[in-house]
């Protein structure tokens, strides 16, 4: 069996990638193994429930949000190849090593509202090349297309790491000894699907094109799409995208009319971009309903965005309705 370390060495040599990129992945994986231990302990360690604090977006933090965030910062700051970090849980970026060549952005514990009810959560991360010059917020504001790599760790029945360095997608499973072992290479998102994932409780707030799309799906084989669909909703984006990566589907978290000034709920830099890169590498597609997600030029670290991603046929159909 191929361990993560062995894979990184071979993959980087084969694709003429910087050795330092592998070192960054190793650090992220190390932090996620630590987070996995905390997630598995849960109630036994007394770390479930609210932390009594809020993040920069004004959302209540879970105790494990705070713990996972700090574990990632502590581990990644010790890596000399990492110049700076940005986290969904931090107000601004964290400077690390002046001579580092990479930036790491992350959502330390996606889907954390599910922690207390023992449903899958995950860590999502994005790796960028650091531009020349002094580190600033502008250093991080790169379009998703410019990512050097991305990945996520899903803490589910199995703990799995999924990564891409823009040369395919690879899946690793955490073994009993705490090592990530490769279990799959180059999964492909089917172009067509009969599954969709969306929070239907918000239906009355959606704009007309999304209303129209969901109505077509619910009409099943008697409607314009001519086939029956099943709905899935875990309320953990990383779990939703992992299912889509494995068997297809489309995930949506659209903008709605409650606050027209807010373009969406999910974060471009910490969630949408890294997961979009993975899906595109696996043959899927992603969009903010009118534009390829990876082509959006970020304006701020905590920028929100409307999200549609998954099987290519559905993403393109939704874009057509919005245009």
C-alpha cells in the first residue's frame, strides 16, 4: 500500500512539482490527524457544544471549531515553506515564515453544526503560491484557477483525505496507525446525474431561475428534464461534495432574496475554490450560477458566493437558466 508520503514523493517527481509543496501537504495532514482524534473523542473529552464565541462572520463557534483552527495554525506555522495562513475563523491573515513560498487557506471544521449529533464534518484547504513582496491580504486574493493545490479531509465512518495538485484527484484513508494510505486514484464525477442537494427550507427565498430549476427536478419524468431525481441534504458541504465526487450529483447553496446585497452564504476562498478545483480535476463543474467559480477574482478574504457544483450537465443547465 502507498502511504501519503510515498505518493507525494513520486507524484511530485513525475509532474516536476516543487518538493516544498509536498511538505505543505504533510503538515496539513499532520494537523488533520490531530483534529481527527479530537472529533473521535467528542463527548468523551468534553469538547462538544458551543464555545461561547463568534467568528468574523458573526456565527457562533463550536468548541471543536476553535480547537481545530488552533491546531492547524500551530502545526502549519512550524513549516518554513509556509509564509502565511488565512482561516474562516480568523479576522485577518496570520503571518508565518518570511521566506516561505506558500499560503494556506482553510475552513478548519466545515459542517460543525453537525458535530453534536455525530454527522460527518471535515477540513477544507487551499494552497496558493505566495506572490513576490511583503505579505498582505492582497497576497491571498488570487482567483481559484491560480491554486497550486487543494484538498479536504472528511471525518466520517472512515477518515479520508482527498487532494489535487492539478494532475488528477487522489483519495487516502486513515489507517489504525494514523497513516493516510492511498485507496483510490482519479475518481470521475459522472457528467449526468439524478441526485441533487439543496436546503429546501429556503425555497421561498430563492430567485426565479433557481425556483424554476428545482420545480423541473421535482416534476420528475413528467417534466422538462424527463427523469426522476432524488434529493440528498447532509448540511455539511464537504460531505455533500465527497458524495458527488464518488457517484455524481449537484450541490447548490444559492443566493436568495432575504439579503440581496449578500451574494451567498458560503465562502469563496475557504470552501468554494478548493472544492471547485477538486471537482474540475475530476471532470465536474462549478459556478456562482453565471460564471466559472475558479475564474472569480476575490475582493476580500471572507467573500461570500453563490455556489452550484457537481455533475457538468446540471451545472451548465442552471447557468443557462440564470443567463
